[in-house]
C-alpha cells in the first residue's frame, strides 16, 4: 500500500517527539514493545539526551507524599518505594530520583536500610526529583533510628483501629511473633476483635465517619457459658425468625459473650434463648442469656448517643495512660469511588472528633495516624475485584488527594509536639511483590496459566508484615 505524503510512521512520529520531549506521551500510546521494534536507537537517544530537553515543554511536575519523619530500628528492614510516594504527570522512569542520606542504599525503584546498632540517632533524609536537569520536587525528612535495646524493661498498650486491612490482625500478629519476645518494649494489644494477644478494632469496609458516629447497624451482646466449640467470626446462627452473624468474640473457658449483627430477617433476638448454627464454626446450639443491644461502633454510647471512650475502657476492664498508643489506619473506603474537598474536610472533622474524645479521657495519649497504604501496582487486580467498576488510575488519583490532605493537616511539628504522629504505612509496602496474586488462563484458546495480581487494595501476608515492621519501628521511637 502506497503511503500518503502526510501520513507519518510511528518511527518518524516518535523521532520528532523525542527531540521535543514528548516520548513519555507516545510510549504508553504506541506501546513500549512496538516503539522499541520500530525506532531502534531513537528511544535510547531520547533517554541519553533528556538533560537537553526543555522541561517546560511537558510542564513536568511531581508530588512527593512522604512523611516528615521516617522511623527505623536496628535489624528491621525499612523501605521507601518510589512508586508509593512520588507522583508525576510523567512516568517515574523518565525522572531522575536522587536520595541524599549517609545511610541506606538507593536501588532502582526503592531506597532501603536495615540499620545497625551504630546507626542509632536522627539523620537527614532528602528526596530530589528532576527532569531534564531541572529540579521539579524535593522533600526533606528526618530518619529516626532506634537500637534493638531501646525500650527494654518498659511496657506499652496499643489500640489499633482500622478497616479490613486491620481486621485480619496480620500486622499485629507479626509484631507479637517477631518482636514481643525481645521485650523492648513489652506490648499489649487491646480491642474487642481478634484473639489474644492479637487484639484490635478492625472492621471491614469501615470509614472515619463510622468510628466517629454510631457505626450504623446495631449489634447484640449474647452472654454465653459452657461452650465446647467457640463460634468463629462470621459464623451464622438463627433463632428461628432471623439470622445473626458473629462479629465479636469475648470468651474465656467457654464463657463470656459474643456480639452478633442481624444479617437476615427483621426481628431482634429475645432477651434469653437458644441459637442454632446455620454455617461456620461453633457449637450447633448455643443457649444465651441477657441479650443487650450495643452500637456497631464500640466507642459509641447508645444511651447518650455520643462517643464514650471511658465506657469503652470500663466495659472491657482496660486502662491506658499517656504513655500508651492509639493508632488509626483508615481512608481506603472513604475515597475509593470519589473524593472532594468537602469529603476530605469531613474526614478531618471525624478524625479530630475521635482524637478529642480519646484525649478527653487520657490527656496527651499518643495517637498514630497510619498514612493509608497505596493500592496494588496493577490494573489487573482491579479487574479481578471490581470488573469495570473502578480502575487503578481513578483510585490512585483519589488516593493521592487523601494522602496529601492527611499529611498537610497532621504531618506538622505542632502535631508531633502534641503527641500526634504520622506513621509511614504508605511508603513501606511493596506494591509489586507483596500484594495478593492469582492465576488464570492467558485466554480462552490458550493452555498457558499466567500469574497476575488478584486484589486491588489488600496486601498479602508479606505486605501486612511490612506494615507491622513500620508500626513496631514507630513504637520503638516512643518508649524510653
């Protein structure tokens, strides 16, 4: 076929665009492999000559969403993944990312340190992002490194509040498994969810607004005794009129209470009665007494219709002091589908309401705002989970606005001086290797099985363990 005079080949188009600094636009449009096969060395020439390109042509911009304090501890790997914290209108591959720090190592896509005892102290850490020889973003932070022995002989109670990324208790479990035996410090995790010692207040799908309010659907506490097999979280029981799903377990030696929420039907449980198992673990029949309606939010007082942290502590026999810690990891469900200035301001109002209530009961108790973890690196994960209902690109735009808002409001010297800290869950997690994976056929006509990402916003256990490393390193910085 004869080519029209005004018809350009992709090779010619890329060649001209490369000299104009537009390669980053054409690479995703034409496809990396297609460009490589058609243009040969032109792409390589572009990368070698980036510094000769006027960055104003592309209006190159970058945003660095890294907390002002990075916490690390002797013997524990700490990572800063560039794709998690550097966001630009150009692909990160086209940017020059430079870390200035006398400790640690800069790799292609992350900076890493596993501190030694001699690294103890506070060190300056800076990220510079440049394009075509021009600095387009910079962020300075403090790297605080603690020794393995710091906190020996001390103790701390920790209450972790969150959504489904807390509900499984994985990042709490790994702290107890890997670090509790060192007793530096000795840690006790509190909460109405999970099994001792991995207690917490994590609830799948929850938002800031639910923890600042009544939480939505009420639950019932059913007092039990003489159980042989304890019901599991998610087990379903029926009283013959409605079905109830177990949402909380507080049992010892077969006695105590479980909390249930109505999952089918319209009738509330009677004050006393017997439930029959429909599905899940637990005794087939469980007689109960003294059914008491409670708020879905464990911090909410149904009688006074307000947050009541004192009642929460008293009901569970807990005590906390200003030397203890409350952490909050939320945000995924708040902005998953959309974000706006008014929604962000509502998040701030809800979080401030929680903090004010906690500190009305325990003045100056330490609060750790865990900066929301980023999603999986791949759109494939969103396809598996959400079909065409949400995309990685749309969610990451919402996510950036959330994290920028949280850091701008809470990552300040004034907040740290008031014992409210930002914990870098966002920079510590490997979005490529530590998110859930799945396998599928390459296509209907292929026999090849390929591995791809299988969950958009939930890490696999190794990702949760990285969150646990980050939390433990922060805890070490608090104790004497």
